C-alpha cells in the first residue's frame, strides 16, 4: 500500500510539471528594426541590426513554426524572411 502511494505521488508530481506553462521568450531589443510587408498570401520581413553589438534573434510566427535563431552583427545589411499564409508575424524575440 505504501509503495502505491509513493508511485502515485510521483505520477501526480510529473503531471504537474508537464502542465507548467512554457516561459515566454524575451522581446528582441528595439534596436533590431524591421519592415513588414503583409499585403498578400506571401509575407516578407526585412530585419536590420542598429544596435551597438551583435544580437541573436528569431522571428516568431503565429499559426506555424517559428524561424530559426539568427546571429546578426551591427551594420551587416538586412536579413530577409518570408512565409506563406496562414502563418503571420508575431514579433522578434531574443534567443
């Protein structure tokens, strides 16, 4: 009886951990600037780093998988991203 109680307690503890909310990712700094063209079935995003140092960021998308993390040096031009509908831009986050 005691063994079952311990096992059940372990199962409930694991379930509580699994149901924990995923921590939100921090928004990218405002010196990572972007231009978004979302006027059609294909959205396009251009990202520039105007920060003093290098930044790592990723493009968050609703209704689909986020873009991979990207390392960007200041003054290195722009990165261009694109995706098709129904995904939509949900912001830049640090990674």
